[in-house]
């Protein structure tokens, strides 16, 4: 076989090979980006972190209210995803809350997940006088949803039923360096709400 014929055959084989390899593959099934809530057999997926707004960074009572509402939105997100770093980033002390956040993280670190428990904040009632210098106290009537923590094998680790009367949280927050931080957040069901 002449060198010319060998070159032509090689080129033809390369063309066939490249064409075959270049044939478009069947498009992969698009990965669903739609959020999927947790169930008793699987954790939630594709849950997006709640976005903040400009009011959350304002040093005012309205800014503090927006921050506290946002913190509870982040709590709902952490319960569904196990991403507790977003909560810890908003704490400055708040030992009882840090402990609760640690319990959420532990469920996910051990391969489990949480179904429900997302708190529904009815209101944020600032109890500090206006002009308190970047520090506020507040009462928050909350309806926590039914909560079930599952282990890695799907076994129920903890269950709390829905309570229609809800509960009240007492919160303290301080403003520094352009952001609010929780210094205290505790469940105080006996607290009296202002009229």
C-alpha cells in the first residue's frame, strides 16, 4: 500500500471516528431544581436559602423586626437542610439558641433529617423604647409546626405534635458593624404580650 493510500485511509478512519464521537448524545434529563419538601422517607432537597432585604441591616426598631422575622425564616431553612452555619453567623452569645442549633446540626451530621418544625412567626413585638442605642428586646408569638427528626435508617428520633396555641419567644439583639446579632433567644411560653 502506498503512503498516499495509507494516509487517505487513516484520514477516512479518523473522520468516521471523530464523527461518531461527535454525535450528540441524548440530552441528560434535566436535574430538577424544584424544591422538594421532606417526607417520612427522605430529606428535603433543592431548598433555597431565604433572601434578606435592606431593612434587615437598618439600625432601627423596624430593622430589628425585619432581622428577627428573617432569622426565623433562616431557622425554617436550617430545619429542612441541616445548614446551620447561616444561623450561627447571626448569633452573638445566645447560648440556648446555639444549643438548639447544635441539635439540628447533629441530626444531619448523623445522616438523618427533619420533617416539619418550621416556625410561623405571628408578630415581632419590640419591647425596648425607641432609641435604645442599637439594642432591642422583643416578644415573638410563634406557631411551630409538627416536628419529627429521623435517623439515618429512617427511624423516628424525636417527635413533637403541632400545638395550636403556639408559644412565645423572648429575644434580645444588638446592632454593630452594620448588622443585627441575636444575643438571646429563648422559649418563654408564660410571657405576657403587650396590648
